């Protein structure tokens, strides 16, 4: 739980520093949802249950997007419950002056995202 909140803080910190960015909290939850969806897909590929998501090759692009969105909705709700907007203030007070932890966290987060994304392709090609 502590790690998820720290990851959320890192995403929030990144999205709140951009010029003209609106709603960094929402973008943070979406990014964390995407990472959660990567993990769900990895588990489904290993279990050979990817067909749980009912996408057919003949479906239109909008239908595919809708089905993926619906399958990501439970992960989004879980992320909203795990990382609340009120957590940001306490995390900011705790980590904002700890530059070493924040910068190493950013590096590890990028490495983690790249490895998670790569693992999906590796698993999909093997299985």
C-alpha cells in the first residue's frame, strides 16, 4: 500500500509540474490504472485466459476501445480507493524535501514501466 501511494505521488508530482496541465490527480489515477491493466494482462496471458475480454477481430475500433475501457473500470475504481486526493498533501510533506528518494523513485518507476510493458510483449510472443 505504501509503495502504491508513493508511485501515485511520483505521478502526481510529474503531472502537476507541466505547463497548463489540468487535473493532475485524474491523470495520476489513469496512469496507475494503466500499470494495473498491464499486470492484469500479464496474469491473463500466463493463465491463457486472455479471451475473457470479449474482443473479436471483426469488431470496430470504437467497440474495442469501449470493451477495453469497461475492463479497465474496476482497476480505475480500485486505484481511486487506494490513492485518494487527500493522501497527496501528507505525501508531499513527507517526500518533497527528500530529493534522493524522489529522484531514485522516478528512475525506478521508469524502469518498472518499461519492464512491465516489455514483459507483455515477451509473454504474448511465447504463449
